[in-house]
C-alpha cells in the first residue's frame, strides 16, 4: 500500500531517507511506521473513516482487483492502523503485522487461521482462561482437537505429537503463575514435524522477548496491556512472515471483521512511543518488590522470572532480557488473599496488567474463573495466589502499600 509520506510534501524534499531497520529500539518506537500526510502533522494523523473514495469507477475496480494501491474499507485496512502495524512490526523485527480489536481477537485469528477440521494442536496448559476456552471448548466444535501439556516439560510436547499435529501454542511467561516455556526448544520440536508455533508474548512484551528470533512463526499480543500502558483502549496484534500472514489471515480477517479501530490504533501508537521506557522502569521496580515479597513471612511462595528461585529461571535468563512487571505470590488461602487485596490503599484491585497504575488480582476468582477447579489445580493455581502488575508509581510507595496489606493478614 502506498502511504502518504512526508517525503511527498514539497517542503521535505531535502530530508534524507534513513533505513528504519538501522534504528535502535527507542527510535523505532517513536518514528517507526510514521506516514505523514502532506500537511506534515507532528502527531500521527487519526484517519477516523470507515471507507475511502475513488477518483473514478475504473480506479475502484482496479483497487478491488489489487491492481492499484490504496485503502478500500477500514475492516480491511486503514492508514492509522497501518502506522501502528508498521511500528509494531519494526519493533518485533517481523515482516508483517495485522492489528486486531483485542488480544483475544488476535489469539482467535492466529489459531483458527492455521488449523482446520481434523487437525490437532499441542498447547502449554498454563494459559489465560479465554485462550484455554478457545482450545478446549470452541475449537472442538470445528473438529480441531488439542492436547494440553506441561509447558516446561519438553518431553511432554514431543510425546503429544500426532500425525495430524499442525500447531503448537504457548504463553511464556504464562498467565498467571509466570511459568516459562523454552521457546527455542519447543520450536525445534515443531520444526521436526512441520507444525507452526504461535507464541502469546503478552507478559514478556516485545521489549524483553522476541519469539520470532527464537524460531516461532507467529507472535500475538494483547495491545490492551503494556502497549497501551495507560488503561485506555483494547487492541491486539499478530506478527510474522508476510507470506504467512497473507495466506493464513488476510481473507479470514477481512471477512470475519476483527479489525482494530483507527482511534484505538492512534492511542496505541502513542503508547508504543513510551513502551521501552515504561516496561524497563516497571521491571526494575518489580525486581525489588519481588525480593521484598519473597522475604515476607506471610508469603508462602513468590514467582518472578528475574529471581534465581523461579523454577525455570535458567530458561528465562536465556530467552528474556528482563524479568517483566508481573509477580505472582501465594498467600496460602483465599481468605488471606482477599484480606491482602482489601487492605491495599494504593495498588488497585483490577484484572488488567501492564498499566501505569499498579494492580493486583486474585486469578482463581477472576481471570481464570472460566477454568474448573480441577483445571486450575493442574497448573498449580490454588486460591491463595495473587498476581501483581507493577506500574509506574514510586517503588517505596508500592513497598509500603504491599507491606501494610501483608501485615493485615492474621498470623
Ligand atoms: C496472556 C494474555 N493473552 C491474551 C489476553 C487477551 O487480551 P485482551 O483482553 O486484549 O483481549 C490476555 C488478557 O488478559 C492475556 O493476559
């Protein structure tokens, strides 16, 4: 698609074109995908339009035939959405990106575009509740079966493979207990049988982990989380090779309509500008808070990928360049977890994550409620676990709030 570029504007002709692939991450996040209109606006233009007009009937004919570049309809593509897609693709080092209305729209599209009736999926069992619902409840209606395995157990992935296995799916770190899968090793197993690998990279963020470089075929994001980072809009994205995205997702997305709103894309473009700064700061605060939580007598267990006592810390250290902003800790019972949450004064009780505001949730009664108690037990999610998403507040204020809430739990 041609983009209206600042280079098209007469006043910019003197500017030398740089190759965005040579830019540092920070520059990619601020400049990547920027396609200025002839007005030369500093902030990305918001093309809040459903459709586009053609100079002639012949032009409309040619554009629908794919012979003439240009936008057609916002369900298919939109200039503001394209700027978001291009910026995220540049950050991820992906050839292509397709933005979606939410993270779940991205996961649903990513999975269903790669399988059909009679196919088999192998997936890590530690998954966000809605992802598990798609695999366990929805996909079987269309003749797609899934075997759930213990994500860190490589032998289990290999043992689950069937002649009709087409797809591997995993989250790493997984929601909510931050279990880590060895992405490169799992991709190697998939490669042996020609299966595709889709990685939900929400918890790691594109700043700390690059699944495509580890061998994955597709990466999915809930942009609702760190990419927005301000708790404002929903969004999602699928990234991978251009040919794969074209073949697996182009028509499916056009005809089923999970398109991202241009307004949300505009907000997310702004979110991307500060993503690197935010998640690095949050991760540094989270590391200190995880150490503090782990040392507290009311905390039975504390999981943080950056701590050496995390069960898969060695894998995390190999494939992630930072621990992220999420911490999970076990307070022993639902009563203790609820007492803790209700005693917080600064940290909000909320099920979202990746926000500037710190928030804590009780996964078994909220985000993972759609799983049965037995399914939760399979992933070690008992009722005492709390998930903390560390925000941008001052570390000492957060530490004080956590200490106060922990101290409210009776001995
Ligand atoms: C790991 C993971 N994947 C996907 C999603 C879905 O994202 P959204 O809420 O944007 O649909 C979430 C939401 O919490 C998540 O935590």
